[in-house]
C-alpha cells in the first residue's frame, strides 16, 4: 500500500508524535521489557518463566509490552498462542486486582490504539524506511496486515481531526 493518502497519514503521525503519546502518559508506569514476545521467553528446568534480551528495557505503560507481544508474535508466527484481546483482558484484570485501576473498554481501546501508533513510530517506521527493497518486498503483505492497516485504522479513529482522508481510499 503505497498510496499518497497512506503516506500523508504516516507523515502526520510523525509530525504529531506528541499527540500520539499523550494518552499513554495517563496510564500507570511499570518496568517494560521493550521486546516482550514469545521469542524472548522460555521455561527453565523447574518450569519457571525466564525472560531474556533486556536491552530495550524502559519505564512506561504496560500496554506497550502487550502491543509488542501481539505485533511481534503476529509478524513472526502469523498466529498467536493467545489472541491480543485475551492478553489485554488478563493484563487489565491483574492491574485492577493489584493496583485498583479499572479502565472502561472505551478507555482501553484508546490506550491500545495509541500504544500501537507509538510503537510504530518508535521502531517500525525506521525499519520500513531503511529496509532494502529486496528485504522488504517478500514481507510486504505481512507488513500491511500486521502493521500498516491497523496503524492507519488507529490513526483514523484517534487522530481523525488531524487527517482529512477517506479510509476507503486506504482499503480500511
């Protein structure tokens, strides 16, 4: 999908990164792994979960690690062991039980969309911009499914006042 409309939306996302990030600042902060997905998890001989590859660790809202789990898992495997909605429900239940923080479905949807947009800006956009055509071309359809369509749809839902675009032109 190389439409001028899609490129316009992506350019506006970059220009308005502060607006993409703003709702995430209202969430409780936690230790983030930064690259939390199935490929960085294993069980030791006692059955305990071991998480490795911590070079992207940071402090931020936990929804960012959930988005990484969902998108990286979908990118690497096409199917996830647990649907993103189920991961989110488990996370929300734990936050409610441990911190007493409850989010409505509407608020959670907003946080998820903004986390998706932020991760795209933070990591994926630079990869796409710098990837040689021969490396990117074989995965273009996956990129569109896992990243581009969800990101453009989230931008349409959350940043619509900034964009005067017709989502039907983007195939959404």
